[in-house]
């Protein structure tokens, strides 16, 4: 399959009152056409800021790109002008966010919001755009779409608002959908519906998806491949099946064991000791070293190598075993 | 602590409790509207028992736990704690009962006074209830800091100097410092990162064993309840639809809503995907619940009876209670459907 999105050695630097700080450190991920990749991490792992960098939505006063490349369909996004990037963002790459209420305009009817998106990228008449909007609402399984076009966001439930967000994102038939924790604010039964909807739409439209989440349960249900981040570094990437069956990075293993699991009735959860480093702490070469049970001096000094666990499974750890990839 | 005469008697008994909120009227000078967030709910928690209360947004689980400690308006029913009905006693008496009943909230940032140091925050319950003198309180605070995994130096720090997980530890220390008989915990780990959740859950489980605390644990996360609680009640639109031993209720649910909840909870195992059992849609507005069984508009097994006759919660098997007309045949009905 062709690579649609490729992020290589991306470095993002945050500018705070206490000086510059590396937020994302040498991140490399790739999404093939039609594939669903989950980007997993806790708060501060850099997963959302990576998504914003791909969309060209970084708050420039606070975060800048320190290095690396982002390529979409072979085009280097970081070399484009702001105007050229806007042609791509929203059109060929679309994004949905966690809280639909804050990303929808509260004083605009949802039909107008979908039309706005369509007409920003295509020259079509208002009437044609409105008809497309109704079709889009039907696509995201909103009942009585023609009537719903006239509703305001506050008249919809949380799940329906997220469906509207998805409809807006799909308005220009993007090749890639970036979904940043789209179900985190929803109840589980509604989350299940939205996940099923995204899965269906992704297949119907042969669209690739970059799904950002902290929930490994959601990953197991939505993604073909998974990339796990810790404090701006990639810890492990691979097919969901392999990473969940044979996790190779100590952080991945920790994450899988510290979630109470329906099948394993444990007396005690195996918690990852310590806590995420605070914004002022200096970072070890391997970010996870201070909390890692396997860490030794090399982990604090030398950045971890990329190790191939299998052809579709890579781990970034000094102690993972396997074959180092140059 | 005043021990009940009968050691078998439940510590907390909630009896047909109804919590009613007033909503603003729709017209100026119009009649005030009422809304039962919790509707005739009964449950009991034994000494040292851990009881989970699960459900989705707006199901009334938080209102129920708040009503237990007098923080939500009770319109009917009773809350008996060690045999005393809390809804019929005065403020002063209630305060002395509350010594044995402490709360932990979801957001420790909002429930800890930002201008007090951790040591002062933890000592506050001791002061309010007049436990010990200044010196013994200080010692008690230092001891409890150890047992919640904070260092003794942390006593002098302010809430903003702690991370989210540490703040929740302070909140827990504050709740257990006077050794209550019951802890009411409302989503205490939902705001924390996954790797910290496990630490806090282990801490709660450990303190519970060590101090013999009973726990009413409110959560939307079935996996957490499965780990922490021996009994569980599932709420839907203000009512308990199923309650009993956790293993039975979440392992082989008998109420269609519990089945939907279990099937749609994601597990980190690609071999066990979530399943959609109910038709697309969301729970209706809790302020205007449907007639009959409240779940019937979403229930795939609903019959004509369900839309007129709301089922009472009844005993099914073991110590499980279910509020469904079809509870006995639910597995069979589900099989026919798929």
C-alpha cells in the first residue's frame, strides 16, 4: 500500500517562560492509504501537538517546528506557504476534536456550518452545498437530516454533535481523517456507536485515519496499527495484534497491565511507578528511564535505538532484544 | 465510633430514596418544574463492603452518592447509617454522623482549598471533629502521608505544587485520616492519566483492606468497578436496573441495559471487539423519562407490556436483583436476535 502521510524525525519545540523545551523528539510515523493508525499516549506525550503540526494549526507563538519533515501524498507540507497549506487542511486532511461543543459555532445552524466548509474548498452553489450537507448528515446516520440542518448545536445531544463534526470533516471527502480523542467526552454506549460509525465510514470512503487516544481499549477497536508515545518520544509501533499480544517496550507492557481487565481478575494492578515528568524537569535520553524497571545508565545517556521485533513491529528501547535497525 | 448492636446489620441502608431537584420554570411566574434525579432507589452496604455504582451521564449515580451524605435534596425515602436515619436528624447530629462518612471527589483541584498547605488540609477533619490535640494531630498527618505514598515534606506544600495524581492522594489522605467507616468516592480516578489510575486504585484497595473501610464507589468505568468492588448496582435514568455481586452482574448481566453497557465497554484486546446491542441513539433526557420501563425505547426486547408497565426491581438468582420483565429469558432473547 502507498504511504499517504509520512512524518520523519519531527521535532517540536515549546516556548515557555522558562525557556525552550522539546515537546516532540524525533518522531517518525507513517500512515498508508486507507489504513487506521492509533497514536497513543498520556497527557504531555505530544500526540495532540503532532496532529496540530500535521494540520498546520500549531500556535506559533508557543510551539515551533524544530526539524524533520511531514509529507502528504509526496508533498512536503512544511515547505508550503500558509495559503497552500490551507488548500490541503480541511480538504484532503480533515480533523475532528474531543469536545464538539467548543469546535462548533454555537450561534450558527449546523447546515450553515457544513456548507461553510464545502464552499471554502469548492465552487458550488449554496443550494447544491445544502443538498450535500443533508447527504452528509445522512452519511453519519443522523435521523431526519433535512430537518436537522436547521438545528443549532445546543439542540443536539453530545453524540449527535460529534456526528455533525464528523460530517463537517468528511464534507470534502478527505484522504486522511485526524481524530483527536473524538470519543473521550462521550458515554461508553455512545462511544461504541461513534467508533462503529468511524470504522464504517473509513471503509466506505477508503479513507486513512490517524486516531489519537489514551485508551488502549479504544485502540483495540479502531486501529490496524498503533504507535505508542511517551513524553514526546515514540516507544513502540506495530500492528495492533502484535503490540497487544507481545508488547516489547516496558512502557507498553506497563500500560497494558495497569488497566483493570475483564478477563484477568488480579488482586493488585501492576502500576507504573512514579509520575509523568513535570514541565520544568530535565529529561533523560530515554524519557521513560526514570520510571522503567529495566533502566540502567545507558538509558539515561543514550537515546534508545530502533529495534525490529518483527517485520511489522518496532520498539525503541535499549533492552528490547531483537535486531537493531540502523 | 459507635458500633451497631447487630454486626450483621448493614452499615448504610438506602431505602426508596428519591432525590428531587427544582428546575427553573419555563415561563415567568410559571410553576416550578420538578425532576427526580434519583427515583425510589434502595441499596445496602455492609461493614467493610465495597459497592460500585455504575451508569452513564445523568443516570443519577452522583446525586445518589451526594444524597447519602446530605449534599443533595432528598424528597422521599430514608438513608440509614448505622441505624440512624440521616434524613430526619438535625445539622449538628448530621455533622457527628459524618465523622464516619467521608467523600473523595473527581477533581482534587476543585475540592482542595488552594490557600491551605497539604498538612493543614489533612488535619482539618481532625480539627473539625475534635480528634486529639495539636501534637497528636501532627503525628497522625505525618503517618497518613506515609500511607498514601507522599513524603513528609509534602505537608508544607500547596495543592498547586502537586501533580494531579498527588493531589488525589492528598484528597484520599484527608478522607481516611479520621478513620471513617464509609468512604463515598465519586469518579476519583476519571481525571487521571492511565498510568496513575492504577496507583490510586491500588492505594484505595490497600487502605480499604487495612482500615476495614466500606466503600461506595461511583464510576462510569466497568473495568475499574470490576477490580475494586464486590457488589455493584447499575443505574439508568434515576433507577437501579440491576444489582448484585459484581462477578454475576458484569459477568452475565440479566438486564438488557447492563448487557448493552458491558458489550460496548472497550477492552484492550483486539480479539474481543465491542458489540452494539441496542439501536443507535442515546438515553433520553432524564428530566422527562419515558413511560413504563425507562429503557424500553432503546431496548431490543421490549414488548407492549414494557411501554406501559414499569418493572419493579425483583430478586432473580443468588443475591441478584433485576428490574426487567424479561430477565429470566434475556440470554435466549439475545440469541434469537442475532
